[in-house]
């Protein structure tokens, strides 16, 4: 039923408001045959799965991971199609500023962005999105090694936690190209500020660090 499909879709991490186009994955998952050597068993009304070769029993469908990974890959593909930087059609000039503010980017989306940052990009704006620590870890690792990016805007991304600011501090400590970082309107607090301050030790290229309204002090 549609109710079952939607329930399974949510178990895969789908947001039914924005991921409805991926419901085919949940639909396929609910009708797929159980792969060899697994078999479905029912006891006292509970459904579980038994590996006929090893005798291992589990409640999770052995194909759940496959369909979870399939959803993540399809979502990445969609994001990559939508986030390809556009260059000038007049002279095909390289893109220098990439504005992705308010794009609803989560960790998966941010990973796609990182994979598509072109060497010509000097200004990257990611304000008002929804990525958290996992996405920031991927981003800061890439920016640490980036020798072209000069300005990074991560303002108003309230899902970032303490680990994010630790990674940002490490990035600031090693990167020698960034001259401007905007972290305003984030929940940095004193603990996050300490990580950032530690990272700035020995950094002589940073010219602007915006920590407005970050609940510091």
C-alpha cells in the first residue's frame, strides 16, 4: 500500500516533502525477493530473516542497506545535476564566485558541492543551509588543501556542532589562502570559539573572521 511505501521511505531517511520522486526505491524494496541464502520466517507474529548457510537470524531485511545506499546515490546524482557551476556563456569565463545560499543543502548535498568545486572558484557562499558536522568535516578537509579559495561563508547554519568548529579551527591552522570566513549567526559558543582561536595561531593571512551573534562570551 502507499502507506507502507511511505513508511519504508522514511525508514531510508527520505523526507516525504522533498524526496517524493525517490519513492520508487521504497516501492521496489517492498516487492523484491529475498536474496539467496536468506529466507523469511515468522514467529509469534514477528517477521525475521534467517541465513540458511550460516544460521544467522536478524530482524533487518538483508536488502535494507542496498536500498539505503541506492537512495543516497540517487539523491547525490540529483544534487550534482542541480549544483553544477554555470560559467559565462559569452566568453566561457571561469566561475569565481559560487553562491549556494539557502539551497537546503544537507551533509549529502555539501559533499556534492565539495566534489564540484572548480579551481577557478575563489568565493564560496553556503549560508542558511542544513548541513552538520559530517558535511563540515568533508568541506574543511577539502578547503584545507585548496589553494584558490579566498572567501568562505558558512553563516546561519545552525545544525553545525562543536565538531564542526574543531574542524574549522584545524582548517584555519593549515590553510594559507583563505582571507575571509563568515561564521555569523551560528551557535559557536565559547567552546567552539576556543577551537577557532587555537586554529588561528600562526595564521597570518586571515583578514576577516565574522563571529557576529554566535553566543560567545
